[in-house]
């Protein structure tokens, strides 16, 4: 299916700002305001895939809740937003909200992150498509520049070069380096024309950054860490400059924290300036009602169900496990200097996220014996079925 980047966008009109509620729930708690920054990013990045039918109903995304959630986040200092054309109408809804809030929060007060290459019906990594995609994102987001643009889900276009699609991939940093294409004598080696598609796309993004200033930083995103590392090294070797960022998801969670081992390799071997973690709840796996189509193996899903049951012993409201998961991800991210992109839909979720960061950052939650015991008890459930640090096949 051909992507028509110049097709008219759906319309999501907002009422005048003075008619949108601005109540106590819309105000930040002063003690929870974010002050930690990492290379210009807040500790938490607002993931806006939630501004789409992927995660919410039409009446939610067409109403005023996305604007109110974005405004509250900005008031907390949570001032970076991650979106993508693949996320339905997310760019449109986010752009409309930020335009309505421009007097309280001008463009230079927040960071806009979007992606190119993956779309609801197909992938297109051609330079022409990237140029058109960027132009459409600028229009939808009502801006003349983008702070970050990722090449989206590169493993689906590149050669994955994975001897196993599911498993603990930390072996790619050691005894299985050659099988993953990560030996030093393999650096810069392409395996199929697929790799050249990635190189061509990143080259176009570099041009938009370096020659035209439309983009401030360029990154790649995806799931399998060895593939991301191999491609980041390949880009630096073949194009003569590194990507600014790499983002992976579900790799700094209670079930899988292998991003910690890979982070230093991204920096030392590929020159990556900032690693970003996304999906600390593991694509909803660590919630009471995960997606039925979640790509994790059955053993992981069953262990997650037992973790939910266990968490009910300390929190009968059903938020015990996701709260613990968020706290854990923030704690590990804080230690290694990685921002965390969290999908947020409502005011309540924004308040809960900054509260969780405050508990980790200011209240020293991770030093409390009860919290440490809970983390271990949940991780033991995954460890008992040999699924701790297991990466499922790319979804």
C-alpha cells in the first residue's frame, strides 16, 4: 500500500482553552516536580502511543484528556514527548494539544521526539519517504524543527543477525559475539541489502540534521539489543559519525534488565551519546490485565500472572505490581543514567509516574528492606522458570 504523506489529516477540534477544565487534578504537587535531566532529557519521557486507538478508545483521544495530561506533565517538568506516525493519529493529537498550550508552554520549553520508517500499513526506509514523513510530522506537530527523530523498529528492515530470536542476548557481548556479528573484526560489515536500507535512511536523517537543521538529534529504535548495537556500530563505521541516541523497549524491567549490560557497549563501541529505555511495564505484561496478543512466551505470561497474585498481598487495588515495576525501572535507570519513556493516558497516570520517580530519587525507596524483598520475590518467579532476562522474539 502506498503511503500518501500529503493526504488530509483527520480533524480533532479542541474547545477554547478557557472551556477546558483546569482543576486541582490539573495542578502538580510541588514536591514531585522533576529536576533530574540527562543530556537535556527529563528523567521521564511522555510516551504518546496512548494518544491513539492502539491503547485508547476514540472518545478518549478525541476529547480533552490528552491535552490535560500533556499540560500536567509540562507543569511537572516532564517536558519531552515521544510520538510516531505508526501510532495512528498520535502526532495530530499531540500537536493540537501543544499548539493550544503555546502561551503557557512555548515551543522551546519542551522536546519533541518522533520517528520515521514504520507506518500503520508498511515500512518505507527510502530517502524520499523519510523526507516526506518529516515534512508531515512538522505539519502535524505545528513546528519547524524536531528535537529527535528515530529510525523506527530497525530490526524489521535490517538483517537481524541473531543466532536465536528469543533468549538471553547478553551472550552477544561475550562468547557468542561472532554469531551476532559483534566481533571487532566484523565491525562495519554488512550482511544483506537490508543493512544498506538502514544506512541509506540514517544518511538521509543526518543530512536533515547537519545540512538543514530540521532535526537536532538522530537515533535508531527497536527491540533486540544485539541488532541495535550491531547497526549502531555499522552506522558509525560506514557513515563516519555515530547516531545520537538508541532506544530499546522492555529491556529495563522487573522481568528483563539486560539494557544495563548493553549500555556501555553502545557508548564505547558505537559512540552513542544517549541510550533511552521505553516500556518499563513491559508492554503491559506487568499489569493485572496484559494484552492477550502480548508476544512473550507462555512461561513469562504465567509467571507475570503469579506476580500479580503475589502483589495483591501488599496492594489489593491491583496497582501493586505496575507500581513496583515502574519504581524498579526508574531506580535502575537512575543508576545508569537512562531516561525512561512511559506511556501515559490520564492525569492520574502522570501524577503516579512522577510520584514513583520521587519515591526512588528523593525518598530512597530502594534502600527499604520491604521494597527489596518485593522486587526479589517477583524476579524469583521469572527466575524459577528460566525466564529472567529472557528477550522474546521481536513483536
